[in-house]
């Protein structure tokens, strides 16, 4: 998405839209809550431009999402398909 000097931020709404589109392609799966957080122990940088009010400092991010699914196939296989 860019480097810290680029001054770009990922919004939860944008991430949710992309992940929901992926989840919609996997039969029997429904996307649940989404979390964006900094990667533990990863370095962060000073923002190049003023950040939005709720922004995390520039650096590596972890995106986590819960999902529900029917038992069409084992959950680990469904999770792997969602990650692909």
C-alpha cells in the first residue's frame, strides 16, 4: 500500500469491503467482526503527514477477521480458502 512517507492509511471499511468480497466467493461462509492492529514488536515510523483521528502509526499491520460457516467442509480448509 505504500511506505510511511507516502502518507496513506488503510481504513477498516476498505479492508472489510475486500474481505467481504472474498468471503462471498466461499459457499457457506459469512464474514464477522474485523480488527486491524499493529504487528506486535514491529517498528513504527513517524507519520509523514497528519494522521486521521483514529489512525495507527505507520508500520506493519495485522488484519484479523472472524467468520461463521456451515459444515460443508472442515473449518481449517475454509479458513485457508478465505486467506487465499
